[in-house]
């Protein structure tokens, strides 16, 4: 185990950059997992991190030490608690981070239902949408240009391990993908769309969700096969994009479940 105490150490500078800079993540194809839950999720799906980072407090934490023991061939560095908090960004971290390689996605065409995000900028929203997609059995999420980085630590924390069961592609040209999608593309709009609960959603669906303020870009709405609006109370302005995504995806789940139940009668 290597002990680092200086904030000017090159390794610490690299870790700080990975914690905050989406461009750095994409350039290096690395990210940081904060805490035992995410590291265990990664271990279950993908395997071995590149580096483990312990705080002084983490070096006395049983969960953290079990993870260190599970990776005997991985380099471990230990840093003071205050330096660890600067990297982590979490108010009360457990005291263990893992630097991992971002999983490769390849360039195979979209298979099945998917989610497309247009300029969704809040990392918490992206993480929540990823978590919902995984829970709804949707295997692929495509982020268009203008979205927050999918692999930023804040997004990873919000998704709670969902990343590792999904194929996530970033910086995608959604307008070039929509015409060839082998299913129905559905753009969610604030008004004048077909009511969500009137749509047939048992086939493959490409759900399109847009920016928190501006919604989906007009050119993408024009390319979509369907436009849908979630019915809400008259005096309500709109739904948060993550909440809207959850309603849409689980309406698809509900309809598919209903079809299966009818077949089994």
C-alpha cells in the first residue's frame, strides 16, 4: 500500500480530474466508484478495478478492507481523510474509491427498446433514468450531445449500480439513429401529444426524453414516430424528466405484463 499525503501529487490530481470533468473521463476512459455498494456492483458485472483508494478512516472500515482483500493484485493508495473528501465529493464517505475502466460498448445496432436523452444536463436526473431503465428491463441508453457525462461519479451514485447492466453510449447523433430504429420512437412532449395511456407500447420502443427546461429539440420531435404527453392536473406546469421517464417506461412494462397475463389465461 502506498501512502500519499500531498494534494499536489500527480496521482491525486488525476483522481480529482476524474471526479469532476466529463471530458477527462471520456479521454482516459476511466471513472471513479465511490463506496462499497458501487464497487461490489462493478465486481459482480465486470471484474477488476485499476486502482483502489482508501482514506485513513477507510483503512479501519471492515467493508472497505474486505474489498481490498478481494483484489489482492490491485494497487492501493491511502490518503488523509480531508484529501479523500476532496476527491470523493461525498459529505460522509465510507472511505474507499475504485478507479475503473469504462466498459466498452461497441458499435452494434440498437436491439430492443432503448432510451434516448437529448441535452439532459442534471447528473442526478441521468442517474435516476439509468436506474429506472435497468429496473424496467431496458438494456440500452443513448445520450446525445449536450447531456451531462453518464460516468461522472454523481451520476454513478444516483444510478446505484445500474450502469453495469446497461449498454450506455454517449455523444451520439440521435437524429441519425432515429430513422433506422427497428421499432417505434416516442418523443415525450409537454402538450399536444397522444395521451401516454392511449399508446400501444408492447413492441420495441425508443423513448426520447429532453432537456429539463427546453424539452426535446424540434428536429428530433419531427423525426419521432409518435409524440406523447403524460396527462397531469390542469394547474401543474410539468413533470421532472426523471419522473416522466419512470412513468413512461413502467407504462410499457405494465402493458407487456398485461399481454403476457392474457396469453396465460
